[in-house]
C-alpha cells in the first residue's frame, strides 16, 4: 500500500480529454484511490468547464493544473507512463503489464522520484509525440476482441493497481473469526447424534461411521461461536420435541 | 490468468441498476476482460431498454438474462460475492480484500464451481436481503474520505483483478471439494425452517430474521455435496418424525 507521501508524488495527466463525464470519472477514481494531482493538457474549454462545475465533482478537479503541452505537464516528473491500446503499434518504449506495475512505481516513488500516468483522448489515444515523453507504457491485459477501455474505467483500473497492488503479497486470503474449541464440537456432535437416534435416522450398525463423519464434518464447517450456539439451540429443541412426543 | 472456460463460469449480476450509462459501462468492462454472462435483477424497463439499444453497446447486453429476484439469478452459482461500501455496516459474511480475491475465485472455478458478483443499485447498493445470498463480500481498498465508487468503475476494477490477479501469485493448492449451488442451499434452508417450525424452535415473529441468518450461515459453512445430502437426509427424517408423532 502506498503511503500518503508517495501518493502525493503521482500525477494523472489527461491529454485532450473531450467528454466531461469521463473527466469527472477519472477525478472520481483518483479520489477513490487517494490521488490528488490532476493535470490537463490541451483541454477543450467548454467541456473542461462543464466537468469542473458538475454536481458532486471531486474537489481535486478545482485544483487541477492546465498545460498547453505534455512536455510542460511532465516537466518535473522522473517516471512517465503512457497508456492506450498497443494492438496496432509497435512501441518504442518498454511495456509493463499492469499487474506488474505497482512495485515499479513504488520503487520510483520510494527513491524520491515523481511519477505521471498519461491518458489520451477518448477518440485517438496518445499520439506518437505524446508517447515520446514516456519512460514506459502500461499494458492493461484486455481481451483482444475488445481491447479498448473507457477512459474513466482505464484510469480506475490503473490507479487501483498502483494504490493497492504492492500490498497484494502481504494480503491474507481469508479473514477468520474466533473458533469453537474441540470439546464444544464434541458436545455438539453428541447432541446431534441423540437427535439422529431419536429420529431413527440410521441403524445402530452405522452409528460408529456416522459419528466419525459427523466429527469430521463439524470441523470442516469452521463454525463461528454464534453458529455453534444456534445449532445447539436448534438441536436441543428438536430433541426435546422428539422425545416429548414419544412420551405422549 | 483465467482460461476462457473459467471465465465462462462467472456471472455479473446487476441488482436494480438505474443509469443506462452505468449498465453500458459494466457491460463494456466485462467485454474488456473477457466475461460474457450478465444477469439483471429487477431491471427498470425504460433504462434497461435504453442501455441495450445504445450505440456501440457490447453484444453481451443483448444476451443478458433478466430475473425477478436475486435468489433466482444466483440459483446455479456455488460462490456468490457481494460488493459495496462496508463503512457503515458490520458484515455477516467474511470480507475479502479485492487484491486477495483472484486466487479465491480461481480456486472455485477450477473445482468446477460457478461464481457470481453482485452489484447493487447506484443509489442504495445491495440490501441486507441481497447480501444474505452472498458467501463473501469484496472490499475494494478505497480512500475512507471517498469510499464510494461509480458502478462502472467498480465493476472494471473487480473484473480486472479477477481476470489478471491470479497470474500475479500462483494460486495455493489448498485441498478443495466440489461446491453446492445456491438453489440447493435455498431448498435446504426451507427444509430446516420446516423442521424449526415443527419443533417450535422460535416464535413466528422471529421467522424473517431466522430465515436471513440461516441463509447466511449455510453459505458460510461451505458444504460439500455429500454434506449437503446428509443434512437433507437428517432434516427430512427429523421433520418426518416430528410431524408423524404429532399426528399420533
């Protein structure tokens, strides 16, 4: 996970964006993943104004910087990344698959660098000239039949990866709850067995095998303490009814 | 990286989506990452029609299935994942951070299961009732100051992670068993409820709450098919005895 100081050293740069909704979506993804610095190159004024004044526009849009050229926008950056479909061109720069990007960016930010990610216009993407300012290109692993992503979604995916990708190795798969101890499971198994017997669930000859299976099953279920109390309550009730009815 | 066959066993389920642009964006993200199966629950007809007929709408929108309830939409799924902001509620289910999700989903698909990811409406997200059909919840690691993501972007981030995340770290070889589908769990829940009623386990006023808790519990238990058949057998027997005795 990137620290706030590291996030503060990453710029998102939109080159000639058109659709105000997309500009807003990029800003929202930035806010979602904790990035604040948006730059816009060659903004089309009416659309840019509309995006900034939209209801619910993230605050960072108001603080966005405007530039005339990519060169100016990335002048203080040490590591510039380009995005876009790579299907039809042979890139001049090294290509980094997005799933491998986070450690690369983190290394750069950790050593005090400043990174930028460039997104081109919805229609044409980044030009060859824009790309010439990039140290590397990001390849989002999309389906070859539908490689081209929506701008807001592409930004979301890239920022998600950079923000959280490096925490992945450390992330634990399954969060766990407090466990039920073995003695409790044994008491539960006994109660269920009594209910089975009262319900004539299986012949006595099967009892040993059922007991074994039940013990294994109860352990595999990984019951939380509350689950275990409920199952106790239900089977006590069932047992009570079964034996009570028998007595009448 | 998921194989085409694995991708074919994942459903994206939109519950009460409103904005046609968002529906289109979800479909586009699915096409980008190679997923084809979209289901919609409780679609608002005019918006749904608009989304499907939009210029450039991904083909998979035309093949989307419509359902009246979440239960029907996920009936043949073995692993159902919920999404949404967790800030304001304490979840009943285990929470999986998105960066740790891919190996979990891949394991499920590898053992022949069918997975679903549920996205709620833009305004309200998933209801508590919707969530009770989920085995686990996905937590997207967003900034606490701006936790709520746009629907199309949330879908893009989740599908990106599932499609490519597992290529990052080799999935663990945890011993697993085949899974039980959601419709079977619903039938099992109904049977257990009948036994509860026959045993006078709880007052009628608690029935709704118990039903909810039971649904959540059955999903958490991760029953193997054999377990499920046994529990069916036991509760059928219990129910039979309880009602038979009552008749005498």
